[in-house]
């Protein structure tokens, strides 16, 4: 073991930060043996250094002044865990300007300021590691970038939001309504009090941006692709999917090359029960990647949480120490811009749930609209209730063009006998 | 891009070697952009350079003389794909002595000569990469060693033999007998003409040795742990497991720490259908790893085959080029020897299939033996056929000590009314 210790500065002593401290408390001897050097958590900076985080920590290393990390020439690695855009961005850029490597779990920041951060990393010959930003503790980004480097990546399908996946899993397993399960998830701490970010797909979208950069070398702003959440999914959809189609419904991040274009989107998707992604349940995440050489692989594990995320953060620190002299982040230094597929141009099979008055001719009208738009029906199911009342009609289509489907939905929803907005979900 | 090309020498132009050539034919520009240097497959050596491998290759780079690689100072990386112990070992050691990095898929060699190879790597300050040796194209060994480096690994459960998994999957899905499915697997090329190595667990055992080195830093010779194959599994076992227990049967490589000892074994195991490993079907592999920080993660993908394995081999080459100045293999340089758990000391739940004459008292005798040995019965099932004929009795036990179970089996099989050797399978 060489004499010179590696000094780490941690900015942000919240949940993940406490997990990092706990990980070092647990496994420091193992880690030091692995890297062959002393590893020293020299300073922790947070606005609040009074609250007990439930982890053992030397009070002398706590500070409220970020300069004690950024201006300390002995600190080699800065871990940023405060999240958000600012001041996180400035802290990271300043750390790199001062020759420090950076480890971050900040998906929002990376998804918005990728090029700026990577340029600074190149200029300053330091590395940025961010395994924890997607998929929590799952070995995902580094394997995608390194182990699969011989591949032209064809597609990435990811279940990468634990909250949404927990809700969908519980609805399916326990035949319960969205609202009820959401409430339980909030009580258990699996969902925020304002759950919009998770259930409307925004968190998934930020992570998908990072996956697309690593998989395809393409940076796409969040506004440029289709993002749809799970709040319109009902128990009826889930039960029909399971019983009639042998599918479950998952919120998927999709990124793939079709017709030479990048097809990028986030939406609830019907996944056949035989597909491995259908077995990714509860708060777990799974990312299914297909390369042109390897074929399909999947990485699975806990996508969030204090200790799993800390596992990825500390793993990045270990990689940095071991590869100290390699002046690059993983991931492309500069992303290429290519054509992004318009959601209207994608092709998919579709599941529709139409809420209509049960009277003669309704199916005839609907099938006429679909037929006019070149959408062919694979199966249709309508459980008769009482004539004149509202009834759900379930339709599964063959592969069709999204823009035709959207036009069909518009026309269907304009029909007098259709009483609610039609739900449509794409099939994997 | 810097001027100096990286030169690669390939020893072994069989299936995987051809896959490597094909991978470079497909994705060389992508790979060169990634590493920022020209990558040149300078020489391919094989005893047979006449046979058409079905891949495009410059005939000028083919040779039958391994010295054209080992003695060429311009060659930076040697890929060894001839398999077996010798001359592979000598080629690898000579390449390292001459300052060349090594990439190999040779699990047998690593499982037997780990220390010798790693010592040479240390002495010569070159790296040895072997991602392809376990799990084919799945990003597995590098993520285990690097991304999970903050963890004290608790357990590794692997389905790492595609042939055995294919046979068990088909028996289950198509309700067919072992012999019949094996024959089909041989016809399809999924099983060798002599399938012993795969179906008796020897291949799985070699791979488990490598997983245990990376996960636990422990090298165990194959003779020192319990290895049991799948040839005694019948359709009856599989159907009972599915229908009565909600389980499937998988050939598992198990490596875990219990009571401070390393518990290492290969045997068919009942896996609950809710466990993700139960969804690893056909020729696919899956490895389920639990770390003390991250919790459980799983890596899944094609565990063998020309292109998937080539993906891992070429991925290793790319890592080597990118990390050229890091003088170590991944994995511990020197393994530690710790106490290995004796199979007799493990605890497990057990499934038993007893073949007995259906007459009064048989169950009484058997339950008496179990009770004497402190083995408690969780469930028992006997479908009555005709008194006086052979009937299978299925028993699932609570957690019991293996040595007691073995003694019980011995006593049960000595009973007059027991007509065939009792099958027992451990539950996951």
C-alpha cells in the first residue's frame, strides 16, 4: 500500500450522503485493500450539520462552508449529492477547475448540462462519474459504456422509476386502484407528497437522456421527446392486460434505432409476461439492452434508496482511484446530434380502452374509423352490461402508425356515443 | 486520434475467434472512435487456416506459427481463444513475459492456474481480461469487480450453463423427458455429443471458481466443493415442483458466506417462481448477486455463442486500450485461502422423491427416519396408484442439516419397500 491517502470531500449530507458515510463505516478496510491506498473522507459540507443522520461520523469533518472542500488542494475527489441545478453545477465546475475528480448522482444536472460538464472534464483532465444517476445501485452505465463497447447498441428498454413501478406492481398483484396504491406508497415513503415528477414520467425522462447519451452518443433535450406518465392507468386496463393479453403494464423508457432514426420516448407499455422486464417488480429497476453483437442483456436491481445509491457512488470513487491517470469521464465527450424520431412516426401495436354507450352500431362506427386510417384490429372485447349504459370496449391493434392512431383516437372521442377520453397504451 | 495503432494478435480461429473477426468487421469505426486510436487485427494464428469460417478476413494475416504473434514486438494485445490447459497456458505466459496484455475466454485455465497467471501479470505489469470466461456476453465480471467494489459480497447465485438451462426449461415448458430434450439439444447444437461436461455441472463449477475469486477473493479447487448435475431430474420432479410448490428447477452455482464460511456448491435447486432467477430460461444465463451495501442485483444475457462471447472479448480489448497504463488484471492479484464450508454442514430445505411400494406403513417408516434425524416435514404428497405397486412419494422438509438429510436418505433407501434411489433437490 502506498503512503499517500486519497482524500474525498462530500457535498450534501442528506439521505445518499449518509449512505456514503455508512458504506465507508462498513467496508473501508475492504476498499483500501482493493485500491491499495488509504481512503480518507476528509470533509462533509452541508447547510445543516446539526441534524443526526443516524450514522457514525467524526464531528470535526463537518462544515457548512463548501470552500473547505473546493479550496483544499489535498482533496482529490468531490462527491456532489445536493441535487438540482444550482449551486450543484457551479460546485462541480469549480471542483474540476481545481483538478478534482467528481462523482455525482445528479441526473437532472447531467440531463441538462452534459456538454458543459464533459468539456470542463476534458479541459481539466479530470473524470466525472455518475453511475448512481440512473438505476441507483445497479451496475448499468459503466457496463453499458465499457463491457458492451464492442456493440452498436440497438435498443434500450428501461424500468427506471421505482415509484411508478411499485404502484403498477401493487395495482396488478392486489387488484387495487391507482389512487389507493399511490396513497399507500406515499405513506410508505416510496412516493413523494407531490408525486408528479415520478408518476408523470419526468424522472424517467431525465434518466433516459443519460442512457441515450451512453448508448447512442446522442444528447436530446427533454422537451424534444414524448413523455407520458401512468396516472391514467386504471385497474381495468391492468386486469384486461393480464387476463386477455398475458401482459403487464410498465412505465418504460424507450430508446432505440429504427429506420436510422433515434426513437426516444417514455410511456406506459404493455409487456408480455414472457418478457424478462415483466418480472421487474415493486421498487426494483431493470434495463434491457440489445447490442448488435451481444444480443439482449438485462441489468436488474434496486434503482433508488440510501444504501444502493451509495454503493454506486462509492463504486465510482473506487474506479476513480484505480484509474486515476485516465483523463476522461465514461461516456462520449461530445455528443453527436442526429435525427430524433417524431413520436407520430413510430409504429407499434396498441391497446385501446374506449368508454362508450352500449348500443347497436357503436363497434361498427369505431371499426370504420380504424379501418379508414389503415389500422387493423387484432382482437376486440366488450363485456355486455346493460344496453344504454357506459361500457368499456377493449381493442388490440396490429402494428400501426402512431399518427394514424392519434387521428383515430380523435375521431373516436368525437363520437356521440363515446363518453370518456379513450385510453391507449403501446405494446412492447 | 493519435497516430499509433493498437495491434492485436488472435490465437485460435474457431467459433469465438471468428466472432471476434466478425465484430471488428461490423463495428471497427465505432470502436476506433471510442478509443481514439486505430485498432488493427494484425495476425490470426490457428493450426487450421484453410477452413472457411464464413467471415471476411484478409488471408495475409493468417498464420500457423504462433511465434508470429508472440515474437512480434508491435503486437500489444494477445487474444487467446484455443481453450484447454496447454499450450494455452504457455502462450499466455509467454505473451505476458513479452509485455503483451492478454484477453482470454478460457475458464478452465483460469480456474486451474489463477495464481500463476496473475503473478505473471503483476511481474510483467500487463493486464489479463477474461469477461468472456463466465456468462458469455453478459457484463458480469468487470461490474462485479468494479461497480460493486464498495460491497462485501454476501452471495452469488448463478445460472451459468446454457445447455443445462435449456434442457430444464424445455422439460418444464413442454412436459418432456430429460433424455428426449437432451437429444433435441444435441441435434440443435446446444449440447455436445458427450454432454457430461455441461449436464453434470463441471462447466458450471469452473465458472463458479472464477466468480468466487472475484466475489470473495477466494480460490477453491474444483475437487474441494460439491458438484452435482441434472441427469437425475425427471419430468415428475419438474411437474411436482411447478404444480405443488410454485417452483422451477435450475442448475445453480452457489457461492455465499454463511457463519463466516464460504459455502460453495453446484447442484439442481428448486427456485420459487417469484424469484427473478426462475425467469432465466432457455440458453440464457443470469447471475444474482447480493452485496451488503447494494442489496440484490442481477445480470442477464446470452451466456455462450459466437457473437455474444466475441462481444465480451472485444469489450475487454477496448477496456485494455483505454486503461493501458493500469498494470493489473481485474480481480484480486493473490487469492486468500479461507475455510470452505463442508457440504455436510449446510442447511437447506429439501425436496425428496421416494420411490416406494404402496403399502400400509411406508409413510410411517419414512417419517420416523426423518423425525429421528431431526428433520421436520413441511408437506408430503402421495398419489395413490394401486396397492402393492411402486408409487412416488414427494416430501418437502423444513430447513435441515445436510448431513442429517444424507443419513436419512441412506436409511430410507435401505428400507425394503423403497425400490429406487431417492432423489433429493435443495430449495433456494
